[in-house]
C-alpha cells in the first residue's frame, strides 16, 4: 500500500528539529532511517500529518569509547556501522553489541536502520532495547527544555512507548561499562524475522567461576525485562540450567499467533542457557 | 480520481542522483523512492513487491549500500548516490555486466521478478566484502525472497562472480567489467 499524505520537514540541526516538533505537536513524527516507520506508514498503521527528517544530522552519527571506558553511540549510527566497526572504535568488551547486529533484520535493513530509531521505536523484541536493558544503558535526549539523561530502566514504558517527550529527540546512547562475558541470542521462525523470544546475559566471571550476572529477556512482556530471579541463581552459584529454569518460572509471557505462553517458556529455558554458555566462552 | 502521482498541495522539488545522472523531480512527500524511480524517472528495472521491506524486490544501492527503496521516501534520498539495476549492463551496447552474466550462466533466475533486487543486493555486498565465502553469501541472500529457484543457483551465481572478480584482481587486470 501507499502511505497517507503528510508534510515533510528536513531538520538542519537538533535544535531546529525539536523546535519544529514542539510547534507541530502530536501530529508529527521523527523519521531517521525509517525502517520501522515507513513500513507502518505504507500499511497506514501510522498516519502522521508531519514528518521531521533528522537523517541529515551527521553530528548524531558517531561511535566511540570515552575516557571512562563507556561506549557512546550517536542516535543516527546505523546497525551496519556498528556491525562493521573496528575493535578500536567499539572498544574492548563490547563484542556482545557488535555480534547482536546480525540478528537485526537483514543487511539492507541494517544499512538504513539506526540505533536511536530502534530505541525510540521501543519494540518489545528489538535487539537494541534488550541490550540497553541488559547493560544499563543511558539515553541522552534533547528537547526545547534542554538535555537530560534517562536510564534504561526508566526509558521503556510498554509496547512502542518510551519516556521520550513528543518534542524530544534521542541524540546519544551510552553503554557505561564493558561487558566482556555477555551474549545475546534469540529464536525466530525465519532468520531476520522479529524474535519470538530473545535472551541476553552479562556474566561477572574470571572465566571459570561465575560471581554474578544479569539476565534480560525480550518478547515476553510489553518491553524487554530484567529477570532478578534468574540473576539470583547466578549470584548463588547455581547452574546455567537452573538460571534458565528460574527465568522461565519468573515471567508470564503472552501467547499469540507466533507462539503460546507455554512455547515461549520453553524457548526461555533453551535460550537463557545458550546465552549463558556463549557468554562464558567469550 | 486516478491520480497516481499523489501530488497534493505539498508537492516538492527534489534532486536525485541516480546512476550518476542528476534528476529534478516534482513529487509528493509520500512518494517512496521506488515509486519515484519507476513512475517519475521511468527506471522500471527496480521492482515493487511487498512494500514493507520483507521481499527485497526493490533493493537498490544508497551510497553503495543495499537498501530497500520501498522503505525510503524519495525526499530522504536527496544528496545520496542511488544505484539501480539499470547501471549493471553497458549503457551503450546493452551488454550484460559480469554479475548479470553469472546469474544467467548459473540459472540464478526463473520468473525473474526478484532478480533486480538480488542483483543489487549482491552488487552492494560484494563491493564491501569481495572475499565473501559461500556461507556468507547464503546468509546475505536470506534478505530477499525468491519463490522459484530455491536459492542454490543464486548463491552459485554470486559466488562464481565473486570468484571471477578475485581472479581478475589477482591477475592484475586493469580492465574491469565489474561495474
């Protein structure tokens, strides 16, 4: 199908874009890579009256490790830029992020889709949203009232809903610490499809003993979630199998055409254990 | 009633660089890149399938990288280099490019509807990854749908082209037909 008519505005800078969003109100949407939004507009699931195109804001297309070892990713950085980033650009301990890119759609989606766009879209199965929740990312948003930082735990509200105000633009995502023993894995019916369930873990380990760890799941709730019950098993020295079992017991996943709640729990058991083993072997 | 141009009150003038030629187009903002290519520029080699980024029939290169032309408004492509399947054959003689010949030689198509998308996907991928293994090629072609071939012959065609290009480079040949 073809999208409904709208007015197109090209932003020259972030300030101009946010001023425009404030002026246009609820009828406006920001477009970056457009890999989710244009599909939704073609289906007329989204019918914004105005599009504010921030695609030309090159200052939001950057990737690098800061002085404190944190990874800073500009909102307009594409998934493909991340997947092809050099070890120097990405820094030590962020391989989990690079490797997760292969799960996002397919190459022609990753060349246009952006990190900020994926986060702001807030799909419950999106790899970036899961990584943000797992690794305690911080979101740098700018609006007419200035700039603020939002922790990942306060960023995702529910299905396609984030803490961003309608006149705010996500400018940067900060991953505060390296995660040398972390992994993300998922299952979809076909490679490149939206995950039915995705699992990610970040272990604190010397390579032999696991001291503690973080466990996050996608596709089991309205947004990616951390699973404290599974993390408690890791902290107590439990096995990966027990950790996965605890994760499946702790959540109440939805059942839909892609899989029943029972099936999703089965996937959680398999995927959490697999992610733990991958993370350990790094 | 049958205004397929979609031109409303907010027609806009945009400039597109397609296959090295600069075009000025007056179009509605809601026109996707693939529709401008086909309907305004009459470059009908790029096909339209699903219009939501799943099938890959509309794949073109945007600044050298494979992209879905149905998931981009034409206005977003202003300032970028767009490359379509029309660029692959020799513009004067119509002689097919090496990738197209490989698809023909290896029976990498049957009905041909998906072929322009596969060609541009492969063209962009091989430019970035000339050393790509057959496994990597197999992974990449999963991006596009082909309902005829079963993919084996497409993988073989792309692999054969990549192998030939590597041999050509190793031989130090300056003359290149690889576009």
